[in-house]
C-alpha cells in the first residue's frame, strides 16, 4: 500500500475541532471531578420530604445512646432539612457513652481518599441548646484507624443559632476508603446541616480533583460541552438540571435527584463551576440547556417563555458585565470578568419531540435578538437533509458497533457544504465490541475521527461520550476515563484522543491511500508546536485489519530536505488482542508507545501492526 501526501496545498481545520463532553453521569462530577468528599452534605437526598433520605450517612451508636432524625429547621431557605442528633449518653453518670462517642459518619462516594500529609477543610453548620464538644475526624471505613481529628467546642450562647464551624485536618495516614465522622459524648441535642469536606489542594484551587482535570488538560480540549446529555433533560422536567438552582454559596444550593442516571447531586459542581472548568482548561464552554422537554413530559410552546427567560439569564450569568443582574451574581461568586460563552445548545436529543421545533424557534429568536453572535446548536440532524429551522450547528450523536463506526468515517463525505455545520457532540463504539473500553472500539473511533478531520469543512466540533465513569456506578459503558476515590486510568478511547489533540487549528493536507485494502484510513496534518515553535507533519493511520501492512509513504511538496532526520517519532496504539482493555491492575496495558523514528524522509517504508493506530510525527 502507498500513502501519497501532498504538502503543497492544505486546508485549515477549525480551531474548535476536538473537545470534550462533560455529563453528570456515572458520578462523573459528584464523587468524581468535583473535589467534595461528603455525599449528601445537607441530608436532602430524595428531595424536601421529612424524614429525608440521609443515605449514605450512617449512625454510630444505638438506641440507648442516641436518636437521629431530620426536621425542617435549617437556616437555608432552599434546603430546609437539617439533621437532629439527640445524644442520650454522657461522659459521667449511669449511661456512659461508648469510647469514641456517638454520632454520624459519611463514607463519601464509596470511600473518601485521604492521603498522609494532605490537608482537608471541613465546614459545617451546627446549632444546639447547650454547649457542644464535637469531634470531627477522618477515619478508616471501619472507624478503627484515625487519620486526622479536631474538636469543635462552643458554649451554648455561641451555637444557640445556626453557626458555621470550620476545621482544617491534616492527615497522619493514608486510606482510600475513609469516612468523615462527627461524634459527641455529652448529653444534649445538636443539629447539623451542610457538612462539607474538601481537599485543600484542587486544580487551580477551584475545587476540581486535580488528577482528573489533568487528564483532560493533557488532551488539550478546545471546547467543553456540559452538563449533559440526558442529565439536562431529566426523565421528568421536575428533575431536570436547572442552572439557577446550582449557583451561589454552596450551602444554599438545594441539590437535586437526576432521575435519568438515578442519583442525587448536591450540585457543588454547578453552572458557575463548569464555566470555570472551561476557562481553566482553555476550552470554550458549550452550554446545553433544557428547552422545556424531558424524556416524558414537554412544555407547550405557548407556555415556553419562562424557560426562554431562564436560558437568557443563564447566558447573562456567563457573559453579562458585572453590573448586569445575573453578571453581578457571577461577580459575587468571584469571577467579575465574563466567561467566554459563544455557543449554546437548545436541548439534547429532542428533535423528534412534539414541541421541539416550536420551542426551539422561541429560544433561537430570543437569543439572537439579545446575543446575535452566539452560535445556536439544534438537536436535529442536518447531515443528510436540510433543517426546517435556522441554526448555526446541528448536533449529531452516534453509538454503534466497531465496524459501523469505522465505515462512518465517510458519514459526512456527501453532506451538503452549504447548510449549518455539524457538531458531533457524542460518539463512541458501544455494545459487545466495546466491553468496558476495548482497543477495537478505540481503533474504530480513531478511523471515524480521521474521517471527521477530512470533513472538517462541515464538521466543526466533535467530542467522545461519556467522558467519566466512577467504577462503582457504571450507568454507561464504555467511557473515556475510569476512576475510583483514589485512582484513574484512560481507556484506549481516551488514548485515541491524544492522537488528535494537535488537529484543531492545524492544516489538513491531501493524503491519498493507494491500496486494495478497505481496512486502512489515513490523514496528514501540519501543526505548530507552541512549546518549541516547530512545525510537525503528523501522519496518522488506522490499520483496522488483522494483518500487518507494509506501507510506503511519499511526501511531496515540502521542499528539499524539509523533513528532518532527528526529532521525529512514531507512536503506536495496539495490543495482542482487539478486546484488550486497561484496568486498575493494568492501567497501561493498551496505551500509545512512542519511539524514535529514524527513517524520516520524503520517502518512507513503514510497517503497520495489525489492529493499530500509528502516528508519525515528523519534524519539518
Ligand atoms: O452519553 C450518554 C447519553 O447518550 C447522553 O446522556 C445522551 O445524550 C445520549 O443518549
């Protein structure tokens, strides 16, 4: 087989071509990207009912030593539930408290990762009719090992009204499966609310779990679509993500039950934090809002205006100046400068729904009137026929088998070049071919992405989905990044993203394969490395077949001696078995392997491994 690369002419690819899609699914945010260690910090899980669902909080002690209940006495209007703890035992007298006291503990999200030498900030709200001496400690899951402890001591007059108490705990040991305990050993009644434990060290100090964001930063995403997905829609509108409920001081946020992925979120990771994450990653935010449609109910177009106003307010929150109504709320949260919001999506996967078109037009007109520069993304697929409504982009989602996705590298070849641009905001190989993240799936995705590069005159953005999975809550398989409380690894699909991280804004060259094989697909780009300012020719090839291939690569149009011998590399993603996966035990079983490439030149003979993705990075 031969690959002819013509470097004398090329086409600039969009700066936004490859990004990420963050959805609150699989505990991606709560218990994942968001650093908060306490799960259900306000005892509100399950909504405003009393008694409330305090899960996963548990009780230390028995009926003879304490009574735990919930009531609606919180000082926070939007989350009224507080935990009431009546301690029946004492440190003197006939009913002596057990050693260590009685109280409650929270195991976080399947265990808290506490690391020796690191500091954790615990904040909580407390009220009592008498004096208090509460021990706040980080313990192993069975409560036997103390990793850090401090006491909150206050006289009755100090805590007769709700009071915020804060302690800093420095861990004296490491345990990935820890819990936070609040205990007392003195008779009396204590109320708790909004109990938080955050590691002191987070990504850019903004509350994100460092190692997870670093994995995102490493793929240089140019945009981040958020916060869903179905999470935005809800099974029912009453459970959909509504941005106004997720901003302001964390203590005042009501939290909500995401009924599609079936878990409660305290919403510490809200609209503000996701905009902040985009900024921290140097990625453009793409906000998906609810358009009055859930999986099971819809707001009629004649009544949609409150939703339209909510979307306009959400945009003003992001980019209004700090004197504007919602811009001032953002400024009060510590970000006086506007966020760089340029794209919004009206709903998610709602195109076929009864009211979609009607509702969409109301959003479109209202947003364009106030923000003519904002690009609006429709849920309706315009890849094979034109849309019956105006849009800057249309959303395209695909989850399919490996063979299908491989052949979908040509999906956009025949798409009209005149309509709105495509945003492939969700794609992945799923089902049997994918397992929980196979090499085979990743290779088909790589081929699909090469196809998108070639069609990047009509496809301006693409993101894999879903991004994260907490190993204890696999709602969706596969995912790009797998984590637990302490560890994380990329699936082969994640590693494929790394091969494409320099494509956005690069120049696509003409690359033609001469071969009888239908198992090969290749692209060639030139990109400039901002670190050394050097220009690289990057040739990527997927060999989707099960035999090795000898390939001659011929590069034309670069000028004499323009490919340098030194400094070039070859990177290969492959494995012994197409269904090979990474795991916590073998996190690097299927990862790209880089080596020196000494054959660099205008004519090169290379060998492609069976079932592989290879990238030649040639210094020009
Ligand atoms: O990525 C998982 C889900 O797939 C998304 O929530 C939804 O948009 C799609 O159906």
